[in-house]
C-alpha cells in the first residue's frame, strides 16, 4: 500500500500544477478595467519618431495582476483599454499596488496633427512634431 502512495502522490502534485491552466479555473477569475493614475506621451528620439504611452495604474489587492492592454486607433483617436484580473472569492492581503506599462504606438502619425489618447477614461492630447 505504501508503494502505491509513492506513485499516486507525484501524479496528484503534477495534476494540481497543471489544473490552473484549465478552463474551469479561469471561470473563477474576474476581469475589470484598471484604475489609471498617470498617463504620459513620450516621443523617442529616433527616425522616424516613435510614440510611446506610459501608463501607471492600480492593483486593488495582493491577488490582482495586470490582465491585458489593448490598443485601437481610429484616425486621430487612440483608445487604450487596460484590464486587471483576480481570482473570485479569494481572501487577499488588502495592499494596494501599482503597475507600469509602456505602450508602443509606432510612427504612423502626421506632423502638426493633434491626437487624442483615452486610457480607461483618462484623456489627454498631444501634437505630433
């Protein structure tokens, strides 16, 4: 009987390690828009100039992590949607944290044009040099 446990126990440990990747586990994850604290436009000194958006946002507790950063552009308006994820119904340390992301927008901009950037409702504009 002891010999069987030596074979079963490692299999259970491997199974437990694999399970978080299964879809049933992901149903217990809640995804929300991230609170945004700071947004800056940075222009890299390159040729052509590259535009980067610096984003500093919040993580509600010790279990919350950055989920995704999605960018869409329609002419002169750039929408950036930042989301966080955390396990549902899990007790976590109530420690507010932060994340920082630099989002590359490339160089497909027209000199002298004004562009609007919306990051989860935080809106700013910049003029391309």
